[in-house]
């Protein structure tokens, strides 16, 4: 598959795997470069010519899904790097029209794959496409409906379908991507979730999942890129910075208009002890020059990223200046970034003994996106000032 993570992804999204179809490489390229409207337009043309393609219906459903994620800032690995942060993902709000279109694409894909399997139960392409559809439906249950049992059940069905593919054709390394992702995610869940009835027999294994994904990255055909994407997110979560760096650099070279990858690179290097401002400044220069893909990048996102790095390196005066620029135009920020920017500003004010300003910033964080994780954290700081350890 080459139609997955346009940014560094949340874990369950990688169950939605599929094989790229050469005539629509343009759609995949748009997708990986965060250009979802253009990708959807390409796919609309494909569906008009091939309405009986389960793969194309899956592609469309996934593109719709990721466009909604992108709108609220749900593609950054910062959201999956904490302990069990898979489970703390804030709900994604969408419109009834978008949800209806998504499920119509899912229904069409299910129907087409199941019809083929009635004729030939060992049709690997149909099994693969059906696993993709279950994965996409599971993603929606996880991200939008917050239906944990339904999401994990669909993810398990996706694994079963793709495991059947590799049983029939052991040389199909692309189908192993779901197995690797499933092993890692289930192995990362708390015991309660592992004990749910539909997960019996699937206890997960984090290290085995990583090994499988590494194998797909090396030997996969359509899914090697997505294996790299998932491994980047995992290595960041596991704090294996040296392993993540070359993969991330490769992805940036492949998808130069994807600015989330560059933000990720700056955050990763900063996590290793380097105050990586240069990468963000290069991003700002690309935007100023009107480089393709950067025109729609809000300057406020850049100010937040710089201020956030300065916050971690205790450059509080500079952090305040940049975070204030970010929140001054907070209407241009997605829900995740806007809430984090206000919270970080409050934390800097607390660290510099400006309590009244800190409380005001925390209240703004809460008002910006009340259900966001940063908003929930900000509520604690209304009564107890933020203090850093170490």
C-alpha cells in the first residue's frame, strides 16, 4: 500500500492498508503531501470509470477519514508518544454528511469484496481488500464514535483477513503490515483491553510487531513506505531516536510538501538533546518563498513549534514571545495545536511567576477545545500552578 500516513500517524490508522493502483499514483502523492482535496478529486475520476473496484472505495473512505483527522491536528506522533496514549485520543467531530459518505464507501467496498469471496474463498485480493475495509471501519469507530470494543473487534477482523492472505501466499509481505501493527498495538494496551473476549488468542507482542514492520519496510512492495511511517511513530514512542532519524529523512525526501514530517524531525532532534530550531526556521523560509505545499501552512503553527522547543529548553522569555504570536492568531490553528499553544503559554507564565496570566492562558486552552487532552490538563493547573521536574 502507498496510501496511508500523510503525517506521522496514530496507531490504529495503520490497520487501513491497501495496494496502490498505478493509474492513481497522483492521488497517492497528493495524499502523502497532505493535499486531501486533490487526492479525493483524483479518486472521484477513478470511481467514475471503475465503480466496481473495492480498492478505490477503500481509498476514498481512507482519504475522507484522514482529511477529518488533519483538520483537527490528529496526525502528529506527539499524540501517540505517551503511555497508552492510543486510548486517550480525543474524539474527532465531523458532519453527518461526511460520515454518511464515509460509510457509503465502506458499504460498497464490503459488498464488492464479499461477492468475490463467495465465488472464490481464497481470492487473496478480495481478502486483502476486505481486511482494509474492516480496518477503516475500526478507525472510524475509534476516532469518531469512541466505540473501543467495536474498533478493536474490527482491527482483529482485519488481522484475520490479512493473516489468511499470508497463509495462502507467504511471499506477500505487504499483508504482514497489519499483523505487525496489530501485534504492537495490542501489546501496548493495558491488561483490561487484552482480556476482552474478542482478543482471545491475540495478546500482542511489541517486539515481534516491530520486527514484522521492519521486514515489511525492507521487503514489502506497496506497503514499504507505510511500514517506515509506522516505525517512525513507534521509534519516537520508544525513544529510539537513532533508528527513527534515517527513516524520517527518507520520508521527507519522498514527500517534500508534507510539512508535518519536518515538524516531526525538529521535535525528534530536540528530544535527543539538540535545540533544533534550524529545521523550523527552514520551514518558515519555505512558506515565505511560496514553495509548493507550504502556502496554506499557518505561520502560527511555526511560532508554536519554535516556542514549544524553547519551552522545553527553558528559554522562557523567547518561548513567551513566540507562543504569544501563535495564540494571537489561534483561529488559524487546529484544535490540537491551539489548545497546546495556550497551555504551554500558561506553563511558561507559571514558571516565570506570572500566575494571573497563567490562569488566563489555561482558561483559553479549555475554551479553545474543551475535550482535548491539553484542555483537561489545563484544568488541573487552575488550582495548582504548573511546575517542572528536574
